[in-house]
C-alpha cells in the first residue's frame, strides 16, 4: 500500500506524532480544523471502517477516547467530535482507516450540520430493512 498514512507509519514521511504503540499511531492533522485536531490511525492497513477488523477498530477507538481527554484538558476545549469518514461520498480522502479527534471551542468556525428529513422516510420500514442485514 502506498497511501500517505502507510508512508508515515513506515517512517518515509515525517509527522507530528503525539502517540504510538504497536497497533496505533496518532498525529496532528496538518489542516488543524480546530486547535489540537488529531488523527488516530491503525498501523495495519485497512481501507476504511467497513473493512477494519474488530481488534484494530477497538484499539483505535479506545486510543481516540484517551487522547481526546488529554487534548480537551490541554487546550481547555468545551467539547470534542470523534469523526470517521468512510468512503469518498462521506468525505474520506485518504483510503486508510482513521478517526478524527476534533476538539471544540465556543468560538470555533467548524460546522457539522444535520438537515432534518423527518417525515421523508418510514422508520418502521427502514428498521426492518436494516435488521435483516445485521450479521451479529
Ligand atoms: Zn495504508
């Protein structure tokens, strides 16, 4: 694999590393959508959330939780978003699984908007369709 995160993990490209263990790497996002914006990556390559195995997923997510605490404390943030974009349609630009830790501040200019489509869908019908495909 030759995506930029694999190159960072292999040490071919430098990054502002804040945490590393045998399975996970966390680096500051170059864009800094808000102060302290961090990416947590699985060291093993998986394209996205739909591909990653449970072990690596849980390692990334528990690391993200712990780092979120540290980042919120460090910058006295007022909240935090933990965000995963899965697939191009969802805004994923690097096809190597990662989650964003985005600390939130009262005066930040980040917008995550949900449009209300209440009434557009029959929830009981949607529910039945989804339940048929749950594999666990
Ligand atoms: Zn990769």
